[in-house]
């Protein structure tokens, strides 16, 4: 029963959108479907009445949690409910998720089964994303149950509707698609099962259909790093797969006019974002790479407002506190969104908070270098590499990050137990 509960939780937790929720009260966090599932998992863990906090990674997690909490409390008077929401997310979807997984997951088999379920969920999301791009309709919108305004971004780029899936914006779907791919590659290498190549292909196709240029470049760079750090046998397998995909793509470009048009427009759009082509996209982000680099002027604004040390507080952009220099007028313009994850950390929590994020991310990455007999830590390592690359052109997905990090900590606690108390 426990394994079935975990698998159902894993599948639905990722796939349910934020707008599938109950509104408890105005100004308070929503009771989303995912949070309700987390409550059920909490009740199950309490019923078992077994508690452990053994993994040495907890020390680094607590340092991060305490540091960000202190900065949030410093901003409590000015930011009010935004700080409450940020702390709720940090403790409920972050710390609680880690503690629950560490207590209900008792074996490597359970970790691996949950990852299989995550890949199954990603396949379904990817298939629906393809349907969305081709039909112009997002089936996840049917799950909307709230009256307040939620992120549901619908617009086109280079002639197609950008797929967003259950994440509210195409860039978040790209982050999800890119970050789960290392697990598909790992299990393909381990089992030789070509179904995992199909999962990889579906997620790659879904990422392309978001037309999120930064995310697509992050995916390509992750592939390159993964390929050149793989063994000789794995490289031979991927050589065959790459050759087959390249041949199929060339045939599709030659034979199918819409595919040819899309590929050419995509190449032109990516080149244009770097100033290498006269082609630009027709949406609000037509400046591409230049629009990202221009956002670093927000650090100058942060310094001028004497907030460089501790930032403006959680969700500063929604409170009208963030300004960038307009690249055309040269004047300061108020902005309502972040497009670079690292910049969001810096502006919201200052150089101190940014240091806490950097510290925690580095510690996670260092532990992922630990060798294990099934090399699953290598898959986790490339999850973090993918996530860190995506943060260069998008903010992250906290729900996905904490879900995988909780699995990672539970897995490494299992390794430590096997090693009879030897910790990293």
C-alpha cells in the first residue's frame, strides 16, 4: 500500500497545476492540489510514528533555511503577506517535503520507482504539450478551480502557440522538460530499454515546442556535457541515436513544409536573439539575449536603493520595487517579472541571500559527485546541472527542485546507512 501511495503522490504532485486549488482566504496561500497531496503524505508519515533526520546534508539544508528565513523576517514589516507566502512555500513545499521523503522512503528501489513515475508523468505532460502546440488548446486549463488571477500565459512565437503544460508559462515547461531528461538517459544506459529514449525524445520535443530559446540552449549544452562525460559504450549508443534522429529530422525538413518552416524560423529566432540574424520574434521578448543582459541593471537599482545587502524581500517584482534601464530610452522602467533566476535571488534577498542559495546549490552538487554502484547520483548531478543552466534564462520551479532534492537526500541517506554510518 505504501509504495502505491508514493507512486500516486509522485505522479499527481508534479502534474497538477497551481490553479487547481481551493482558496482558503484572500491574501493567504492557495491550498493547491499538490499541497493537499503533501498533507496526505504528512498524515501517513505521522501514522507510521517513525522519524529520522540522519543524512548529513541536513546541516547544509538548515543553514540555507535559517539564512533565508532571517532575511524574510527582516522584510516582514514591508512585504507583509508576500513574506508569509514565501516562508510557507519554503517550509511546507521545501523542508517538509525533504523530511517526509526521508521518513517514508526506505530503500533504493522506492527511489528508483518514484523516478520512473516522474518520467511517466513527464511523458504525459509532453504528449499534452504537443497537442497544445498543434491544437492551440491547453487541456490543463480545464482544471482551473480558482477565481483569483493565476499565471496562464497564452501567446505565439514564430507561428505556433507556445506550449506551457500545467506550469502556467512556456519557460517553466522547458525547465521541467530539460531537468528530467538526465534520469531518462541514466535508465537507458543502465537497462538498454529504448522506452527511455522515447521519454527523452518526448521531453525534448515538448521543450522545443515551448519555443523558449534560453531553455533549448540549456538543453543542448546539457546534452553536450553529458555526452562528453559518458563512457565509450554509452557514446556509441548515443551516436546511433543521434544519427537516426538527424536523418529523420532531415527527411521531415525536406518532405514536410510546416516542419521546414518551423525549424528555419527557430534557428533564425535563436540567432536573432544573439544579434546574428535580422529575424526577431514578434512577442514581447523580441530582444532575446539583449533583454536578459539588460536586466542586470536591476543590481544598479538595488545598490541605489541601499538594498544590496538584504534585497527588497520576497516577490519584490510584484510589489513594484524592481526597475531596469530601458534599452531604448535609457530611463528606469518598472518591471513585473524576473527572467533570470540568479538575478531574482539577488534582488529579492540581496548579496547575503544570494550567498545562501549559492552555498546550498554548491553543497548539493558536491554531494552528487559521490560515486554509487548504480551511478544514480550522476543522474542527480545532471539534474542540478540542467537546473542551474536553466536559471540563466528563467526562474526555477521550486516544486520540482524540492521534489527531486528530497529524493536525492533520501537516496544518499540510504547510501550512508549501507555504509554503516559513513557520511559524506
